[in-house]
């Protein structure tokens, strides 16, 4: 019997709401503490250069209070790399999105970017930081990711979520094959993007070796109606 998949809550949307009015309400540090108190097994942030949601200072502040796994996502520009090396989170997830992207919209081409990714991962590994690469559900890209030295890959699940209601079996097919390739390559498997209460249970039941899901937008939307504590507990039930 496998262990439950871990839930890491992405709190970017908490910061988006705060930034809409200025000030410090809602407080992202308090939100992170509460997420952990309600059962979340990790906190994820994705700071962007324009700081339109999570600010770089938030990351430093969160490092002082997060007691579960702290995961920092982002494109490895010079400023981001410095932040990660300063904070030394549990995990850094490398995402290929440019600064102007509204949200993550593709995985890395781990073949074309092999040298670039390898050098960055080596730098993070010297500081004892676990690394993950954001990838599409493509076994070829996962095999190439292995060669960079990464510890894990994170499957970009937007296409699964988009097609789930029409045909769950078809929607998940590529992700099952990707999971098999990750196991074959001996690297850990995470997943994230548009996972929700509607599609998470099916995904978790059908993806072998899934270690962690990172969920933000849908979870915070659900919390508007259900409350944060009830929402987190509902997501955790989907992962059992």
C-alpha cells in the first residue's frame, strides 16, 4: 500500500488578493501557517520578477515560519537563483515561463535546454536543495530530464484537467505513460496545474508513484465557499 500523496498549497492567490488593495490583508504568512495547521504538507510559492502576487520579501518571511516542505517555483533567472540560494527551500521547481506569462503554460524542452538545466541543478544541489523540473506528459522529455540530474519532475496537468469531463480515461492516458517513464528513470514524480476537487481523486488513483501535488487557484476558489480548513481537508481526502 503506497503512502498518501502529499498536498502542497500554492498561496499565490492569497498574495494576489492582498496586492489588489495594498496593505497586508490577507496576510500570506498567516495563511501559510493556517494551511499547515489545517493539514497541508507543504507550501508552494511562485514569485515573478514583477512581484504581481508573491513578493520576494514574502519568500524570505515565509522561510521563517513554514515547518512543512517549502517549494519555490519559477524561471531560473539570476534574481530567482539568488533568492533560492538565500532561502534554501526544501524544493525548487524550475518552470520555463517568461516573465510576462499570466500563468505556467508549458513544460521544459529538456533536450534543447539540457545544458542550461544541468548547470542550475548542480548549483542548487551544492546547497542541498531538492530539484524538480516542470514537464509535459512526454516520456521523451522525462528521460532527458533524468540526464540533467534532477531529483523529480512535475507533470503539467492542464490538458488532463481540460479534457477530464469529456473522457477521463483518454485525458489521463499520457500521464500514466509519463509516470511509468519517471519510475523507469528512477526520478520522483510531482504534478500540478488546474487540479481540483473535481478531478484530483481520479488522477491520484491512476498515476503510479505520485509523490506530491501543488494546488493553488482551484483550492483558494473553493475556500471562498467552504472555508480554508474544510477545503484543505477535502483535498486531503481526495489523496488518500
